[in-house]
C-alpha cells in the first residue's frame, strides 16, 4: 500500500445528513414528526423533558463563541436599563406633567452622569492589547440592553473594540443596543445560565445604580465571593450615595448577619479613572503575592 493517508473521519457530518434529510422523498412516513432528525425537531427540543438538554446547549454555545473569539476575561458592567444619557433624561424632565413624575425625572437626570462614566470606563478597559497568545482580556460585557448597558458597549465601540452583550428573552419586545458586536450578541432563555456566563470569565465588575435586576446580579456575586465559591475580584460600586441610601450595609454588620470583613468585598468609586486604578492595583498586588512559575 503506497498511499498511507488516513481519512480524518468516516461518518458524514451532521450538516451533510441534515441536507440529505431535507431532500427525502415525501411519504406518509417521512412527513410524520417522528421521522425528523432529533436535532432538527423543534417540537422535540422544546418539550419539558428536554430542559436539561437546553441547559447544556445554553451553557455550551456562549462558551464556544467566547473561545473562538479568543476572549480570556471580561470586565462586566451591571446597571439600570432606565438611566439614559443626559439629553434623554433632560427630555423626560421637560415632559413631566406632575410632581411625582418631575421628582423621578430629576433623579434620573442626576444619575445620568453614570452613563458617561460607564462609557469612559469601557473605553479604558477596551484599549488593552492582546496577550502573547493572542487572547483578549477585560473585554467589555454587558446585558446588551439600553442605558448603562448601552454606555458600556458604546465606550468599547468608541475605541474600535469589540464588546459582548448577553441579552435575555422577556415578554415585552426588546433588542440588543446597536453598539454590541453582532458576533458577540447572545440571547438567553434561562436567567441562571446568563448570570453564569456573566461571571465565568469576569475579572472585574462595575455595578452602577439599578433596580431588581442589578441587585439580583450584584448580590449573587457578593455571595459567591463571601462564601469562597469564587476567588475575589474587583467589585466596583459606582455612587456611594445611591448604594448607602438603598442598602444599609453597616446595619447588616450590626445585625450580625454579615461580618465586617464582608464590606471589603466591594469598593465604592465615582469616576472611571478611580475604578480603573482600583483594578490595576488589585492585580498588581495579586501578582506580587503569587509565587512565580518555575522556569
């Protein structure tokens, strides 16, 4: 035998079989749902019994996308979907027709500064070069929605960098903000899997003023660090006045339900530069504390 080349595979690829199945002769048997290839049968995949499989798929697909995009780590941005940039917030105030609406609009105008802060922080982290293996670090990752999330993706877009948007299917119509990199725009059915992907590659996290969703995501991270399920990472809370107003952290210590050390898990910051300095110092100190790998 002179030709010793061995074929890389002997079975047809799934895509080939799917194409062949699409050209099947029409008969009562081939037209019945039972004859569909399992991976092409949506009715089958959406059955209640297949929830564990859908969990696996929703875990795996983003993992493959991140790996193929050479994203080694992310800088995650949490924050309200209701805090717009200043011009839009001011327009809401101008349109307010009663005292209650005016007070809320004034509050949003005051917090609209965080749109600019999130945008600037995203610019700072997005300028980092790839490492020696071509991997990207501290890639901006948001929930893909409007307001603070939009600001994060927009900041990356400002400097020509790609950014991630992890969207979620909701009953009301929504779409990713226009600054998310299309190839890194992902949609989730399960909140749990979405939150997992926020944190799997997170190496720093910025939490801006927000509501239930922001609280849910932030406090899960605080719990994971508190309980030692994940290693500490920079957790930046923007707006000391806001956070101390809506969460009485010292009272939790006084009530004995958390320890004083738990308040060291996060850092209050106000500006993008201050936040970036906290991240830089955190990893410089960690590098000094960790032993060098053997030569």
